[in-house]
């Protein structure tokens, strides 16, 4: 059991798998009303789920111009 599961038992976490690889690639757990971004090494793509969205957006590694997300913190 992860720390956040023990300390926030009422938070509805969803297990997230790669939409392409399906059950072969577990990306993590997300809270449905929070932004979730994770990279799949097999697909070489970064998937982003916006809050309360079911389908992610995708950025392929070959389309990335840089290795950081551009949030401002990563630019430092």
C-alpha cells in the first residue's frame, strides 16, 4: 500500500494503463479530478489526462523538441 492510499483512503484513485499497450504497461494511479502525465517507454510517447477526462492527449518522443515539460520549474 502506498503512503497516499493509507493517508487518503477516500480519494478515488484510478489505475492507469497505457492506452496502446493496455495491461502490459502500468503507468500509475491518478485522481480523476487532477492532471496526470506519464511516459510509456514501449510506445515512446507521453500521455496526458486532463482533469475529469477519459481520453488522454499524446506527444510522441520523436515530436518532442526538448526533454522537459515546459512548466517553468523544468526550465530552470
